[in-house]
C-alpha cells in the first residue's frame, strides 16, 4: 500500500517498516525555524526554506540550459525544447546522420498522414525518418529488450505502453532528440548539485507531467504518439492532473468511471449534462491527453503563501489560533524579506484565507504593512498584527453578521498570502545620486558656479517631480518612493535590456496553428532532502526541414521544396485525431521514388 501525503509518521512506518524519515526545521510560536528535538504536528509548523533554496538552485541550472521554461511549483517546471530539438535535427541532417525509411514504409506513413479520402500515396510521397530506440550492438543487430511484456527500456528512457523499439515518424524523431536533451539536463543537475531527477518526454505538458511520475526515481519516460491512446485507455482517472480531488470523485460517481478510457465513449455534450460545460470540456480533454497550453515564463512569483492545515485537530477558538497566526506570519515575513533582497519587490495586499468545517474556503484582503515601518526590518509583528486583527473581526462577526454567513470555528486551515507585488526603486534623492555622474575633485569648484550644469539637471528634477515624488536631499530615508509603473528600472544583471530600435520595427511572423511538439518533463529528487523537480516542453511552432535529393533525380535539377517537418508527426490516424489540427501540407506535390534515402 503506497504512503499517502497526509499519513502520519506512525501510519507511514506501518506501511513501510524500512522507511527512513528526515528531520526538518520547524516553527514554534513566534520563533524562527530551528531543529527541535521532538516536533509535533499539533505544536510545530514545517519550514520549507531549505527546500526553496534547493529548488532555486535547480531552477537556475534548468533555466541556464533551456531559457524557455516555466516553474510550476517548488518541485515542478516545464521546459520547451522545440528550438533546441530543431537545431540538433538540422545539424544531424547536414551530417547525413538521419536514417530514412524504405519506399514502402514511406508510402504507408504518408497515407496515414494525408488520409485516404484526400490524397493517395502517388499524390504525396514524403521521406520519413527511422527512429531506433534500442541501441545497436557491435554486430550491427538491435539489442532485444530483456523485460518481457514490461515497457521497453532504452538508452533514451522507458517507452510508455507497448511501444515498438523502432518507429517511423517525424514526431517520434523529435521525441528522441528531446529525450537526449532531458538526459543531459538530468546529468548536469546531478553533477553540479547532487540531485537525481526523473523526466517525462511527450508532445504536450499533460503527458510529460504524467510521464515524469511513472518510473521514479531517476528515470525518464517517453510517450510515443502511437501509444498515447492505448495508454490513456487504461490510465486511472484519479491519477489525472485536476481529477484527483472532488471533480474526479464526481466524475467517477456520475459515470461509473474508473479509467480515462471509461470517459472516452462520452461526447462533450453528454459530459456537460452532469458536469456543466466548462468542467465537461476539461474532463473530455484530460481523458484524451489533449493539452494545447504553452510554456510561459513565470520567473517572478505572483504571490507568496504560508499555510497550516488542522484537518486532524480543528481549531475551536481564537486563543488557540494565536500561535498559528504567529508561525504563519513569521514564515511569510521571512519570504517577503527574501523576495525584497532578490528582486526589490514588495507586496501591496495581505490575503487571509480560512477554511471552516463544511463551509469551504473564504478569504479577506487587507493592506500589506509598508516596508518602511521600522519593525518590518527585524520582526514579523506588523504582519502578525494585521492578520490577527482581520481574523478577530471575522470571528466577532460570526454567521449572523459576516458577509459569508459562516462562523470562523471550527477552523480546519489558515493561510496568509502576500500579493500584488510591485518593484520598489530607491527614493528620489537616491535616484538622483545614482543617475548623476560623480564629478572629479578638480571640477568641484567649477561645477558649483556653472549655470549650464544647473540647467542640464532641471529635466531630471522635472521628470522626478512628474512622477509625484517629493525630493529631499537631506533625508534619504523618507517614505517617498518610485515604482516601476512610473519610472524605468535601473540597469542590472537581473533586468532585461530594452529592445533595440531595429527590433521595434521588426514585424514578427504570424503565429502558427497549434500542434504537437516535443516536450520533456523533469523530476529531481535526492534522499536527503527529498526534492522533486519537473520540466516539460510545449510550443506550437513548425519548422522547415530541407530534403535530400531523391534517387534518380536528374543532375542539376532543382531540389524539392522544403516541407514542414514539424507537422509530419503522425504514424497513425489516431495520433492525428489527438492533435485536433490538420497537418500542414507542402505547397506543391512531391513524389519520391527509389528504395529509400542514403
């Protein structure tokens, strides 16, 4: 029986007697986190600072290797390796290191791609690469998998489902190169930081996330296109992202479903009859592994949250809640202070979330204490007092007066969140000193009497005043501040340079239609501490791939037109239907002859 997230130490040890527990730092009352000898869930709150620091190091390595990445949580991130894969394929193509399928295999693949109702094999003959997932032995023969009916283990990872060791597909070729890159990222993380990683490689974020968790630890899993539907048909419904909670329970009860395949027989309208239109669309797509979401860089967190759950021992009074307000306030204060040091950002709102027994989660928002309050630099008291005052007001209002109509107690969870971050620059006096070049000693007397210098400094002063900032050179610690919405940021290594004038006049290419691209997921973990980092790739782009001259082509003849190699992804009609978009077809018909490509 697997160990669950909310299991106690005793329950986990009963399921797995040989388990080894890691002692972590905890909060107690209003103190800073420390390693207490006998922490208890009833009196202590776990500190995740060490995990956040480890996560930041891992994310820095990943971002260095693949800039197009998005951090999903403390231990998850998505990577888009489309451009990296494209360049690697083109390099191997120029070196003539790609293997091409025979004419029969090419005809079969193009029939699947084009569709028998639209084009025939004589109308469209495109080259198809051969993708070998099992490494060749020294004798030139493929190594036979030695795991029987289990998923095929290759040098590029474990192939999900009952995948063949050799496939013919542009999409599978991309996955092979993505798997090579995933292996490289995992290796660098281990060499530099000592963390082992798991990965999932697929054509969208959903499958890559599923793949990263299939064969832990320290293994990567590849989803070939031909295996997506049969794999999803038997995949447990509760293991799908977003369907492991109340929604998944509702779907199982409403449709007597236990696997994603049980839902595949229903249309969206049939699902909407019991789930509603929005949830029906989500369930329909999840069960078919359809995910067109892109990787969006979220290098700066939108909010910081400190949470404590009391599901096993609900809080019954404000007096008993006091210690937890102090712990969460201290945790949030440490994190906001760290965010200020790293990015010069300070929150503007403090949201207090509370979950009552049987009434769901509600929240209220109050102004976040100013950074210029004297106590904020060395104490969390301002945050704690703001949260305490808000919760006391909610408790006093009760079910009869609160706008939510719910008593605060019994309370089963509480959270404090810092939101609405703004980048805070120095005050006007500091900005002027930073922007004005320091004169040489020999020029001090001349500058003091030079009216031209005074005239040149006027526009700067006017610009500062136009931002509604009062300037005082005698008091550099005044409360007046400049924020990013009114003034440009100073140049630093953490701030991107503005686009050049040439870039401003560049007209970008129109966005291509959505489709399948290689993605890989990455999960990192180590015995002590246990860290899990996940990365994926998804980008709706297409790439032009030059073709070799077909055999029998007259000397000096023009080469065939380029094809959209990125869109030649399917080796089965089912894979095409999962893409939900028609393949891009070359502008003119091409016909290839011969027994294959050298």
